[in-house]
């Protein structure tokens, strides 16, 4: 039997994700497969050093909603990065003397220090599972989502990892999430997407600084 030439060649470099902030946006259709893919991606992100607090997971109804969601999530992370904790919570921290003029019995309690994210997302993983049915719905969604996700990363400059399975049947989807029904359970592609997010997040930062290592 001929050995398949398909598959990703692992990078010779081991990328450190400890300084990265990554978002995962996933659809909720075909939940069993989605859950496995998300878990695989998260596991690899953590394995490469991405802190749990820097992994943000959001969900949307279906794959068609992924491009808009990814775009909004990227924009929202820039809002977070540009805001202080006081801005986001409606509080003022430090430098205020307004409480000094109040009687002691009505002074406000001390404000709680809140640590807010200070960096935008370095990469986003878009995860969906599309399984062909008996109508053209499958083809339209696959084509639209693929092009739209590419446009999001080109427009924002933030890597968007394409984690949308386009399977012809249930078995293909299960095998690509490591849940195959046969003796060979297949491979969880979510793991590949996690590694790709760390690599592209790191490389994009380096390229933006004019570094080509």
C-alpha cells in the first residue's frame, strides 16, 4: 500500500506561546465533533505555553456566523487593550480626592483592583463542522465561509486559522476529530489548529517588527 503524502510537516522551530492571547470562535452545530476539536485546540495552546487566562472561547449558532464573529472578537480585543479597568467598570482608580469631602459614614469602600487584558488577540481559531446533506446548502456555506474568513485575516492583519471541517458524511467528520467509529479513531485536527495559531501568532508579531528568524 502506498503511503499517503498528505499531512502537515511539523515546524522545526518550537514556538513559545506564553506571550500570546488567542481566541477560539466555534459554531454549535454537530456538537460532539465541535467539542472534541475545541478541546484539542485548547490542549495544544496550553502545551505551547499559552496561559489559560489568555485563551478566550466564544460560540455562535453556525459556521455561517463565524466570519462576522471573528471580526467582532478581534475588534473587541482592541477595545479591551485600549481601555483601563476603570473605563470598563465605570470606576476611577487613584488620583481622585472626591471622597475626602464626604462624611466618614458615607465614604465609599476602596475600589477593587481588576486586572484587564492589555493586548489584542494575536490569532483567532475559527471552528465549525459542515456535513454534506441532500441540498446545495453545504456548498453555499462552505464557499461563503472560506472566502469570508480569509478576508477577515487580510483586513485585520490577525491570523485566522481555518478550522472548519467540510465533510461529506458523519464518519469523515468524526475521524477528523479523533472520534472515528472504527479501529482507527483518526486524528483530532483541532490539535493542528492550536499549533498553527501559536506559530502564526508568533510569526506575525516578528514580521510586524521586521524580524525574519
